[in-house]
């Protein structure tokens, strides 16, 4: 049980070679995980390592509530972790805290085992990342390269979206962003801001760049539940008191998110319809990712004093060759009614406006020009024009 870039690959291969059948739960599992008959893959957020797998069992859940599953329908027998080597009677979960503290607690409560791959290359991070050696049943020191996710150069569409999002961010705002070209472009556009803060389920190299340029509030820890970035980022966070990694029940708690003034949440979607409903989870009814933290942060940001929840996406899907602004979502809805929807075409203000004005803003300001006439006709059929 692990996920993202915290996978203990050597121990996981050993488990796979030892057990003919087992259930494997991971959040955003990366390619290379066990994939054979006898292995049941379980998750509440599908990563590339599980996507389209015929043995996948998907448990829908907001990320903030996933830890509750370990005490009810998904009790763990064995938790396999990737940590630092010991220091003063502790190890650190390093780049991946997330749901793991809850998993450890649930396993120990029912007599399960905690098995740890202790890697001298894993950065030592603080907060809920710190695990006492007495909570570990078996530990193996294994020197293994860490997986990284280096940044690429954002394209023109991402830069346009990023500039529009960044223009709405005030000095002193608290940021939540995900991974990808658009969040990277947003952070690139914030170099002139001061006093920025981070309260997010994750952050990547863009935050490090802002820290080095003096954009971040030096008195507020950079808070997240996992890291997703380059080896340079991992080296910077090692033993760095500026970085605080907390369990996802804390980082994704909507009330705590709402308590951050000027909370600015930036998320994306596969589709947004004319009622400002977003599908960020499914393609043709097949699960593509999951709720993740989107619902947690949109609700929290909307309730924050001066906060805003921004939905940022391309107006046209380049691979599928379809509009991302559609008349009516026919997939399960991930979230709805953000503050604004932003594409490379412009900004569609949503919150505080009547439904017809919302739809008009989406068509005129967010949709690709070649689909606008069709959307206006559909809007009429839906009573939105």
C-alpha cells in the first residue's frame, strides 16, 4: 500500500514473488506495479499503473475520507512503506504521507504488519511523515533510486490559461494546485506576488521556484500531503523545516481549507457543461482517475474569506479532438459551480450569476470558437438561452 512516487519497488516485487494472490491498494499508482492474474488492484484514485486494468476495483471517495475506509470496508493486513533510514528512533515517509499514517494505524489496530523499505536516498520530511521505529514490524535498508517527475516546458495554451489564473491571485493568497502544464504555468505567472502560502494535497517544482524568488511567506510552512517533482525538489525538502507534510485527513479537510484566507484552488476537468458541472473522473463511463482532492478543495476554497475555486482546462481536447465545454455532462459529476472556468480562450465567471449568464459566459469566454454556435443551439434546448 503506497502510491504516487513513494512506491517501495524492491519490497513490492518481493511481495509479488512471494504471494500467489493478494489485494493491492494504492493511490495514483505508477506503471510497474504487479499486474497479473491473482493480483486485485484497488484504489480510490486511478493512476497510470492501474488505468484500464481489467482487475481494477475502484472505491469512489473524496481523498479526505479515504482513510476512513481502512477502518471499515478496506482493512489492511499488511502495509508496505518507503521511508528514510532511521534517525533518532524514527524514520520519515519522505515524499509520500497522504493516506499512509491512517493505513499504519488501521493495520496495527487489527494485528497487521508494517513492512518498510528504508532508503538512504529518501528525503527526511517533517509533520505526519515521521514514524516511530516501534510502529514498524520489519525494516530493510535498500538503496534504490527515487522516481522523479521533471517539469516540461508549458505550451502556448497552458501559458495562456496560466496567465489568466495568475492574474486573479492576490498577494498573500494561499494556493492549491495540482501537477501538470497548467499548474506549472500558473506558478510561472506568480513571480511578482509576495506573501504567498501553500496549503495543498501536493506541490511540485514550481513552488520551489517561487520560494527561491522570494514570493512565499517565510513565516508559513509549505504544507502538503505528498510531493511530486524532480530529484532537485527532493533534495531541497530533505530536513527542511520550511516543508510540512501532513496526512490527507488534515490537508484535505474542507473546514481547514476554508480557514485559510484568500484560499485559491486551481483544478482541472475532462469536461465542463453549460450548468458549470465538471467531469474530472470518467471517459465513456470507464473510470479514468477519480474524485481525488477536487471536491474537498473546491468546497473549502468557496467557503474561504476572499477565496476562489478555479477550474482550468483547455477549450479543445487535442487527442480526442472534441470540445471540453459541452452542453450537458452525461458522466458522473465530480464537482460543480466553481468560481470561474478558465481556458486559453478566456475567463468565464460562474459564481454569483444566474444560470443563463453562466452559460453565456462559458460559451462566449471559455469555449472554442468553432463550437460556440452549436453550444448556443443546445443552450436553447436546455432553457439556458
